[in-house]
């Protein structure tokens, strides 16, 4: 089930969130970010944030926000996280499909991911299966903890038919 996130939901998911950013493999967030900083970034700044819950356990979360302002406010941006034990079960796919429907309901025409780490091959393949295209490569944009400097992709999908 996907529903809007509460503060207590985020607090429950915090160990996973913290582990993901500390790994420095997929998110360009400060690895030593506090829970309050993370909550503000993931839940307060965006328009909305959601959780994927199964058997009262939060297995994933995503946010949705405008990618830019003014003449570019018709494009949204989302970020997704799934707990390690829930990966490979289709949760990211379900959240991305939900986010696209939500984007249309909120009046967005397109969705853009600004920095998909190129070595995150599972995510890149999933986003491509869901209709996103790589529209740009940012050379050596991400300092991967294990691999050093790697490229990041800008991925985009037009949502209106």
C-alpha cells in the first residue's frame, strides 16, 4: 500500500535512509545528515512524500516536487528509496508508477531525474523500462564511495499523451 508519509513513518525509515546516504553509491546527499535535516529535505521541501507499507513495515518512500520554477514548473522531480530487504520485489516500480499518476493529478506534464548515478544499473534499467530516456550524461558527476568519480544521467519522461 502506498500512502502519504507521516513524521513517525520517516523516523521508522530513518535507519534505511541513513544507511543509503552513508553508502555514497546512489544519492548526492551529505552522508552525515541528521534525521531532522533529512526530514526537511525529503518530506518538508517537496510537495508530497509517500511510503510503501506492507504488514505495517515501511519498505520504501518517495517524494515529488517541481524540478524548477516559473516557466519550467510543469516538470516534476522525484526521489525513491527502498529498504535493502525489500529490493528486487517490484516496490520501486510500484512507487514510480504511483508517482507518475500523482504527477498528472498535481498538474505536471513531465518527470525528470537530475542525477541517476550511472553505476546504479538496476535503477537505470527500471527507469528505462518505465519509459524514461537518458537525455544527458554528466561526466564524473558523482563521487562513488567504492568506484571514485562516475557519470550521472539526466533522465526524462513526458507524461501527457
